[in-house]
C-alpha cells in the first residue's frame, strides 16, 4: 500500500470517528441539513417527471382528437349527401304538386307526358314525349306546363309524339298583349351556341310602344292554340318600316323540361 493511500485511509477513519462521536440529536440535525441541500434536486426531478407525464397525456389526447375529427368528417359527408338527396326529393314533390294543382284548376283537358328524348341537332326546337295515338294525342295539339306554352305536337305515333317547341321559327302562334289591343304572330328565332332563344312578336302596329314586362298570351286565332295560354314576357320593342316588333322571353325554361301536358280540349 502506498504512502498516499495510508494517509487517505487515516483521514477517512478520523472523519468517521468524528461523526460517530456525535449524539443522536446532532446526527438528526446533520441529516436534516444534508436533505435541505439536496431537496432542490429532488423537487426538480419530481417536476420533470410530472411534465413528462403531462406531455404523454397530451399526445394521447391529440391522437384521440384526431380520430374523433376523422369520424366527424365522415359523418359530415354522409349528412351532406343525405341532405342533398332530401332536397332533390323535396324538389320533385313540389314540382309534381304544382303540376297536379295546375291540372286540377285548368279549364283545359290535359294529358300528362314525360320528355323522353331531345333532338341533339336542334336542342331548343323539338322534344319527344311518351304519349301518342293510344292516349288520344293528335297532330297540332298544344303542349303546356303550369308556367305556360311549350309548343305543339307534330309527328304522332302510337306511343310517342314529337313536339315542335314555341322557340322554333316554324312554330307560329297568334298572340295578343295584355292591356292593349295589339295582336301579332309569335315565332322562334335561330340562335347559335348555348344562348337562350327569344321569341319574335311580329306584325304589331308601329304605335304599339310595348313596355318590358307586359305579358303575351295566345289569342285563339287560327284554331291550333286556344286563347289565354301564357307565351312570355316582352323584353323590348322596336318599329320597322311597315310594322312594330317585340322581343319576348318564353314563359317556360325549355332547356329544363321534364314533364308537360298535352291539351286535348276544354273541360
């Protein structure tokens, strides 16, 4: 054993003997002092443990919130789909209710029909309906909706019929304008692209001076269309060399036709 080791051992023994000479009370005080010095380290360790536990709990809560959020998004999509379907059903019910009410209050005998095809080459001008000779449909019968005049039947077979729309230039309708004595002939006009066609109301007097918003109705002249069917609203008026002409917006949105009625006579 080296000299340094012997000296260190003697010093440790002296210190140990010194502490052993303390009484019980002195020993407790010494322990209290040592704990007092070490207490900040204990406190720091405990706080750190609490923080670690809190972070773990927070991470678990975020994971649970993420799962709940994903579940809520799925539920929300399902609710939107259901809501959209219910709106479609409501629209269909309201449309059929309006049609039924119109049929009940109309002064005409009406046969309901559905649009089955449209002529792609003349989108605005002809449609085909699922009624024909078996349903007592004949050529040159007016076709209407609860909103107004649609056109007239042309080619009629046993189970289907072609309807020439009022917007076709070959469909001529004798008409009159509300609040005036003006009468003229309504016909369609050719348009290109997806433009919504207007109607030409020709052969008016040059003094007609029709105003936007005035309504045009069938006059009953000619025998095809009975009087009183709503054709559309006047958009503008101009004078020409020999007569006056008005532009009329159709009463019916012909691009969205689904159901129509064929007028077979008066009740």
